[in-house]
C-alpha cells in the first residue's frame, strides 16, 4: 500500500483502509468512505453473447476478489442482477451489507422533484437493499418517458436528491456527466454539496480541467470507460501505438489495463472498470503493489485525444446538454 500513499495526492489526504477489505477508501465531503475502485456494470458496451446473468456472476466474482464498490444504474437494466450477486456474496459470508458500497443512478425521465424518491425506492426494490451508499443524477438533461426532450432544471432534481439523503435512502448524493459550469451552478444553489461527479476519464480523454476543478472543490471524480480507445469497438479506428504503455507494463510485470487503472488512481480518479471475465475482474483490482513515476503518468497522459468514447449526440439539442465536443 505504501506506493499508493506516496503517489496519490487527493487520495493520500483521505487514505484509509477498512477492516473488512484491503481496498483503500477516499473520504467524501460528507464524511462517508468510498472504496477507490468500483466494478462497472453498464450494459452499453456489453458483448453480443453477454447475458444479464453474467452481470450477477461478475458482481459475485468481484466481491469474492476483494472489490467493495459496485456501480450500477436504473438505465442499465441490471439492478436486479447486481442485487442477486450481492445477496449471494452475503449468503456465503464473503461480505456484509455494511462493508460494501453500492452506487446507482437516477434516469433522465425521473427528474421532477416528486419523482426522485419514488424512483430510488424502485431501484432499491430491484437491488434488494434498504439504502444505497451513493445516488447520482445520471445526466443533467431531462426527458419524457418517450425519450423526447423535457425541461426540468437539474436544480429541481437536486432538491429531490437531497430529500433522498435526508430520508436515509441514500447515504451520499452526487452527479454524473455534469460539466464544470453546471457543477458551479449546482454548488451555488444547493443545501447539500455533491460528493461525486462520475464522468468519462481515460488516457485518451484525460479531462484535466474537470479533474482539477473537482479536486479544488472537494468533489471526487469517478471515471467510467477508463480504458478509452485502447479497447472496445472503436479501438482499431484510432490505431494507437501502445509501445510506451506496454513498456511501462513490462517494467512492473502488469497488464496494460492495470497500468491504466493505476494511472487514473494516481491522478485522483476512482476508476470503474467493467468486465464479466473472472480473470480480468481479479486483475483489475490488483493495483496496490506498484506505483508509477511522474514521468510515466505524463507519458500515459500524452495519449490524450480529447475524444469521448461515450457521446450521446442524439441529445445535443436537449436543455442542459453538458458536452461541447
């Protein structure tokens, strides 16, 4: 663990290890602790032969391997299977509810203040839980049930999020896919500050201004799609030269994926690797026995293209659309 403590600025400030797991935690601005690696369960990049039951197995394997943070969302359509994986791990005495951290998200068609708590209760029912540890607004945009644009200010949505926290249904609340100006506006008009902004961060989309802003304002960045254009359907189109990355991986006896996840940790970003492959799941949590040099972090950042993997351009004309590129 020494390497992590010596190289991670934001996470060093709040470095803690829970008694139940050797995955370090970051202290959120409301005092709650959040494990600094999460298993992603998003279905957007699911393989053609990947079933919902694969999600259940992945969650169980992750908890068995030492993960203590699971990231899901109503929109993923797999909260039930996530809950089944958690229940199986509890039944086999791998974990207790108190020593895991579960994140879920509010979808865009439930943004009116009076819809937020009922939507969370529905998520809790699917998960089989009494509360979630972190509840996020999935996007700042709102839409009607048919997917057409709606105009609900995310400040109204946030009032419902605050109610969810006060009711004890969510231990912490935050946002996802908000831009810096939206974060500033939210922070200036809320009783409870967001603890997290979950956004896309990777070596090919470094998000340096966002990461810096959040660090300076006590907001933890969670990073989805952490491998960027190094993996996935569009990786071949980018034709990235992995030579420098593979040299770093060979130096430490790690995979290039482990090096990328470690790189994000050292930038103060909580990575959310998604996998339903048991070997890869185990690999993605074994990040705490090595540390990258400042020069290696800079080398990995040089892969930045400022291109998103996830870019829902079909919403670009919706009110509060957060992306410029």
